[in-house]
C-alpha cells in the first residue's frame, strides 16, 4: 500500500496552503479537514480565516504522518484524539469505542423521559459520551457511570472534567459494584456484535477495543445480563433503554417483556434502523 500512498503524501509539501489542501484533498474531504485542523491546532472557523497559511516543514511532516496513519486504516478519531458527540467534543483513545451518531438517539430518548433530580445509571460507559451528554444537558440529574475497563474510566473522567459534567464513575462489571443501589433510569450501549461477524475485521472496527464491540457469543449475552439484573436496581416506574444491533430489536423486546417490563418498544435511528429498545418497570417489588 505504501507505493499507492506515496503520491498523495508527496502532495503535502512545504508551502502548500490550507486552501489548496482542502480544495484537492488526497483522501475523504471530511477526514482531511479534521486532520488538518488537528495537526495545525486550528478550529473549523480558523481553517477558513487562515486559508492562506502555508505549511512549515514541521507541519508538512506531521500532516504526512497523520495521513499515512489514516491510509493504513486507522480511524481519524484515534489520530486526532477526539470525536464530536451530541454537540460536545470527546477525547477518545484506543481504550474506548468511538462515539457514533446513532447513539445520540439513546441520549434523546433518555432526556425525553428524565424527571428533575432523577438518578441515572450508564452501564459500560466507555468514553463517557452518554453519561457526560446527559449530565451536561441536564445538570439537575444525578448520573453514575460504570465500566469494567479502568483505562476507559480514565478517558471518561477526563471528558467529564472537560465539560464540567457531574458524573460519578465506578469500576464495575455491570451491576457488581452497585449492591442495593436504585436508579430511575438505566441506559446502556453494550457489546452486541456477534462473535466472528465479518465487520469486526473491517474498517474502523479493526482498531477499536474488541471487548467493547462483541460479547464473544451470540451478541445478546450482555443485553441479557443487563435486563436480568435491572429489576433490583430500578426504582418504581424506572426506565431501561439499550442500544443494540440492527437485527436484534425483536429479541431485546422479548427479553424485556419476559422480565415484566411494560411499554416495551423499539425506536429507529435516522437510517430507519431499530437501534434502541426499552421499557418501563411498573410497580415492581424486588
């Protein structure tokens, strides 16, 4: 692949202006804008207002290095170290999944159902994208976020500090470290890709933490555990909302109904895919 990338990398020369870089990008235009902004430490607006800036030697070398990494398949988010989610910029590392636009549906659904001063639990928080977005948008609520990965929690805590979001982080394997605690809502975006799925060896997924992508089983084991353990951790009329795979909605609705949840339904993302399913646990006694 090196011989194919060389002409593109050679086009990143000392003296090339930002305008020329973005007018004839050697890769996807959106990726190119992100990488140029990252390497030159410029905002989106500055890419326009400083469009006549010419690359220095160091800048050209750094940009070529970044482009080479992208051409080898590394996700732009890991190269730049950030990804936007729900209007906020999140730090990301290879220790966490890259936040994706479809997960914003889960945040929207949660915000529609939250009441003042509710207590929310985010299971498998990763970068903290869901928890921080909720806490930032609704500073009146109380958010607890857990993850089994200490490295992921370090990233999530960094994001919470950056956005002044009041989130309590707990190192836990799902509910294990939360005995006796109840919440008004539980949200989760757990690993749900089936073991051996071809997508795990394609695109950005090749670089993301495997344990956050797949349950190493049928794709439903984490979802089963979350539903099975929810009852003793939900307050009366509490909601459970979970993101899942494109073909798992019916199975997840069945898991919820079997455990006594009411108002069980699935919601579609902008692509028309049933992406989130949930239900309400009414008048239960654990």
